[in-house]
């Protein structure tokens, strides 16, 4: 009986360690995915390889951003056109094997119409938390919480 218990304990330990190693690998892959995505899209403003990072049927929970990778591309091309000096600073990133949480600051100068708001030529900086679900090595779903009060105050929107 003692020997049986020892075998079960050993098998359980091996399975647990193997599962942890797989989760660590997925977590690291998700961190790399989001770091590369943020750098290419938000720092370099390059959406040409978006389908490398994002599923075509990407689910967007922000009602201002259209669904799918094409909706994302349209929204951010408009943002980049309205804010020529668009800047994103990634401040913190945390991941597990399925989700990535990102905290960062968006900033720039509002030079052209954006979100239906005529150009104000005002500078802004606001913080946001983005949550991404990763599926098969690509971004599949997104939620965000943005400090829109600060944004609209800085843009002098009433």
C-alpha cells in the first residue's frame, strides 16, 4: 500500500510539473505575442501584419471599435490619422496561458476629426487597461477600461 501511494504521489507530481511547464510556455508565448503586437501596431503604427497577431473574427467588447480584425484596422487607421503624433507607452503586462492584461498610456495631439469630434489641437494623455484573450497563438477577444473622462476633459469635449 505504501508503495502504491508513493507511485501515485510521483505520478501526480510529474503531471502537475508537466502542466505547469506547459502553462509557463503558453504564458511566455502570450507575453511575446502582446509585446510584439503592441510594438508593431501602437509604437510603429504598422497594421500591415495584423493578421499575424489577430484572428480575423476578433471579438471586440469596446462599442466604439468595429468587430473583427478589419474593424480594428479601420478604427486605428482613423486614430493614427487624427493623432499624427500618436504615442503608446506600455507600462505593465501580465499574462497567463489564456489571457494578457496590459496597462499603458495613450497620448498625442488631436489634429483631425476623431470619434466624431472636430480637431481641437489639444494634447491628451490617458491611461487604459486592455484585456486580451489568446486562442491558438492569436488575439481572439478584447475588453478595455479607459480613462475617457480625462481624455474628453483634455480635448475640451462638453
